[in-house]
C-alpha cells in the first residue's frame, strides 16, 4: 500500500496496519535489542596492518551506541590469514585479537547497545599479496574485477575453513560480542559456495542447493553446538546474482528457510553482489 493510499487513515488504523515501532525492543535469538536501529556492517579501516583495531574504532562504535543504535555490526573480520580481503581489515584469526576487541564490546555495552562481529573469508575476491598464496575458492572461476584465477579448495581446506569460522566465533564470544554475522554476500567465499556460477564442484560441496549450502550449515551447527543458545548467529545472504546460471531469488528464499532450520537467528537479505560486476564481460 502506498503512502497516498494510507494517508487518510487515523493513527489508530495506521498503527493496526503497521504495528512495528522503530523504537520498540526486538528479540533476536536469545537476546533483546533495545530498538530496531541496527548499524549495517561497514569496514571502517580503523585497523593496523595486522588487523588489530586502533583506538578510533572503539570511539566510533561508542558514538553510535551513545547516539541510540540498538545494535552495531562490525565491518568484516577475516577468520584465517588466507581469507584476508584487503590490507587494512579487522582480524579475528588468533586469540591475540581478543583483548582489544573485549575493550570495545565492554564500552559499547556500557551505553546499552548490542554488538556483533561480522566473520568473513574472502575466497577468490582478494589478491595473493594479501593472502600469501593463490586465493582459494569452491572452483577455479576467474574473478574479473581483480583479475584473479583462484584454485579450487581441497576438501581438507574446506574443513579447515569451517573450523576457522567456529574458532573465530568462540573468540568473539570470549571477547564479549552478543553474536556473529556470517558474511555470505558481496561475492566473498560463503557466497561463492552458494552461487552455482562460482561453485562448479561435483563433490558433496557443490551441485544441488543442499550441497552448495553445506559449508554454511556445517559452520552454523558447529558454532551453535559450542556457543550455546544465547549467542546469536546472524547471516548476510546475497539473494540474486542477476546472471544466467547464477543464484536466483526463488532459490535464495528456499536457502534462507534451510539456514533457519540449521540454527541461524536472523538473515539480512542483500542484493549487492560483485559476482554481477565481475562477470559482466564474460560468457562462461
Ligand atoms: C564503506 C563501506 C564499507 C562496507 N563494508 C561492509 C562490510 O565490511 N561488510 C558488509 O557486509 N557490508 C559492508 N558494506 C555494505 C553495507 O553494509 C550495506 O550492505 C550497503 O551499504 C547497502 O545497504 P543496504 O544493505 O541497506 O541496501 C559496506 C559499505 C560501505 C559504504
């Protein structure tokens, strides 16, 4: 219904039609958020070259919390060195990152806001100078914007990555985060597994919808098993590749349902995807 169609309604009828108030609390998983204002994950570049946050990051998040944000989602943090996307990026691949992150979560919580860390692996969407070797991906499909030909991940590497996400989530829990957001959008590794364009595998990690989301299901289950119910697991999910042979909206809706069954507490649906940009000039 458009604004013009509803503008003749009394506030009471309008409230009945649209009962949600942006300033009302909302429960996600086992926790309550004080309102509906959630700061979307945004890489701030307030980090050093290793991936440690500088003082500016905590100060920035505190300003958001003081300003009334219900929750903050950090920019993407890489879960293992091979998954680094850029030279200045937040990291969470070893325990050394816990103390500075804990300082940030304590400060943000003191202003009444929740905070989630976004966990990510770049897959093919990075450069070997950042990862220390040829970037890996579900399949060796060239990334056109960076002109990177990744190599196909071995099965044992897939298990290592699943473990990397789980360990990163447990570090996040120790650092006081209310939960994590798994980055399965914007053309990064988890998105690459879901999309039939970037995932051409013929083993248990590729092919059917169930196989392409297998890595995600394994990650979610392993985090939930070790973190308990009150630790929230969110997901940012790309919904459509806008190319033939790519991920389409209808399949994404099914995927969202299956991920909910696996234990995901909430999904951010996203349509921004570098798969589209990076393949605009190729026919494969
Ligand atoms: C500077 C900048 C950095 C961003 N960094 C991230 C990021 O680290 N992780 C992420 O999922 N999205 C990132 N985004 C995307 C935003 O979270 C958001 O999805 C995007 O701006 C589109 O907004 P919408 O999702 O509300 O449509 C970034 C956006 C900008 C402008």
